[in-house]
C-alpha cells in the first residue's frame, strides 16, 4: 500500500453506480463486501475499493478521520 492511497480514500469519488459521487471512504460496508465477492474493477479504482474493504472489514475506519478536510 502506498501511503497516498489513504488520502485518496477520502477524496476519490465513486465514478458510477448507486453511490456515484460519494467518496470511497464513505461507501457502505455491504457495498464493499459485494465488490469483494463479485470482483473489484481493474486499475486504481479497484485497488482503492479493495483497500477500503479491508479497512472497513477490520474496523479501522477511524484511521481515516484525521485525513478528512
């Protein structure tokens, strides 16, 4: 993991779907788990979604709070 990825989680907006426009850090856990089951998209988006799913699954969302602006 690149440390910059944590900043991207609180700034990168979901580009499609039901949660279009919502930053990745604010996506609901059930949506992240759905991606984990179905497969994450390719590229940076998929990598960030997978990272967020791990953070959410392990109860570590509070580590992102200081990064929010």
